[in-house]
């Protein structure tokens, strides 16, 4: 039998039913043969942000990350640089 519950016009935060969407799960970890998809998306966006910051810093002087490409920096490289 179809779910006949009434869906409010404006849903409360975290609602499981919206006007045009049913939420089946939160934080679903999608994986392919290269690992978790979300890790790559987040890492790419983070590295783009680092590149924008480095470009701005170069205009005023030194790049704190030297000449190494952002894509070549590891997580530990970024956390230990000052």
C-alpha cells in the first residue's frame, strides 16, 4: 500500500520526507575501484582552495609551500608546514 501521509509544504530540518524527495539514508559511503568517491571530491576542492590562496600569497611575496605543486603535497606536508 502506498504511503499516504501528508507531507508539509515546508519540511523541518532533517525531515525524512520532502515534497519531491524521500531520504533513504544519510552519509552513504560510495566506493569504486579507487576508494571512496567523497574523499576524492573533497580532496580536489581542498586543493583548488590551496592553489587560490597560494596564488594570492605569491603576489605579495613568498609562497609558504615553496615551489612544489599542490597536487604533489601530502596531508602531512600541509600539516607540518608553518
